[in-house]
C-alpha cells in the first residue's frame, strides 16, 4: 500500500484516492495527486533573506509610531519576532522603550 500525502488544507493524515483525485474525509478538500502542494507563506526581509518565528531583525528605516510622537530609529534591534498573516503588517514584536508593535517585513533585515 502506498503512503498518501496529508491533506494540504487541514493536515489530516486520512486522505484517500477517488479516481485521479485525493479526498480528505475530514474537511472535504479535493486535490490532484500530481499538482504541487503549496507551502505556507514565505516571509522575506528587505534583503530577501527568509524570516522565521523567533528571529532577531534590525530596522532599516526610521519608522513613526502611529498615534504617538515616538520614532523607531534605524538600527533598532528587535528580538524574538512572531510572523503573522493579520492585516498588512507581517511581524508582531515588542520593542524596548516602545512596547508591542506590528512591523512590515520590507522595513527590517535579518540580524
């Protein structure tokens, strides 16, 4: 018996073949066994380096903090980032002296 891939939508290991298609009994998703499986979104910094949860990044541009007179200066190190899909900002983080913030990956580089 051949090992079938897990469902790309819900990761269920119980996929089965139905003709030329693979079907997930848990979520009902159908996909072709020949089509490439999409991997989750890849986050890249301003230089094209791949970012992961927990990375340390450096800000490459002065960023104004919305609703405040504070500014995140160039070269500010941000430790232990968390990547998200919420809204147009990709990074949740906590910056010393400022607090919790959301940043865009285009304004940081991997440290």
